[in-house]
């Protein structure tokens, strides 16, 4: 299994709507500057996420998703560990739906804390932040 910044666009376009059917623009506010990362297992994209650079000390993590048939096997953790290592000098901010207990648990495991006043999340979501030190 490998972590890559060169995500196969065809595999991404196939998997993305299975995980986030409600999202129209997967690149979100970062547009062309969005950087995709993926976990590939035997040539198959099993997990992905997007990073947008907010400033020289903060990145924004979004679109964290694991293939529906590959969940609860550690891929979410593997993705988080690779992102944290890759951006080890950065604080990481994200928004997550307040009812998404599984994702919140995953983020808490990697030391993300509630940070409501920093960035204003969309309705129904919370903002979490992980400080690099
Ligand atoms: C959230 C998501 C990325 C987790 O990925 P995953 O590969 O299943 O996660 P892992 O197997 O690495 O498990 C990581 C942690 O998540 C939690 N978790 C994962 N699946 C769970 C389940 N079915 N029930 C309860 N907790 C669960 C656990 O805390 C787990 O850690 P633990 O095993 O040490 O207790 C995945 O469920 C997903 O793609 N969900 C849909 C998209 C989504 O909601 N993305 C988040 C957007 S902000």
C-alpha cells in the first residue's frame, strides 16, 4: 500500500461521488490549488483527501474519504499519519459535520481539538485544529 500525491483522476472521479454524493465541486474553495493525496492498494485507490494551503503555517484538510468497502481497516489512520508527517511543520484545520462521530473520533485520535472561533464552519459543522507543536 502506498501514499501518493499523484492520484489517478479516473479512479478519483469514480470513487468521489460514492463517498460525497452531495458535493458539487470537489476542489472546493482551493480550486486549482487543491492538492490531492491518496492511498493506493494493488493499483486501486482506497482513500483520498485534499489539502489547501491557508498560509505558511496552516493547511486546510478536507474530502477525507475511504472506499465504502475498505472502512474500519486502518486506512483512515494511515492517511492521517501520512498527511501529518508530510505537513509536519503545519497546523491543520478542518471542518466536520457535528453528527459524524466516526470522523470526529478519527480526528481526535490525532489530536485535533475543537477550534470554533478560528474559522467559521458551515451550518451543522464544527471546526477542528491540530497544532504541530
Ligand atoms: C471517516 C472515515 C474516513 C474513517 O476511515 P476508516 O478507514 O474507516 O478509519 P480507520 O479504520 O482508520 O479507523 C480510524 C478510527 O475511526 C473510528 N472508526 C472507524 N470506523 C468506525 C466504526 N464503524 N465505528 C466506530 N468508530 C469507527 C475509530 O475511532 C477508529 O480508530 P480505532 O479503530 O483505533 O478505534 C471513513 O469512515 C469515511 O470515509 N467516511 C465517509 C466520509 C466522511 O465522513 N469523511 C469525513 C469528512 S470530514
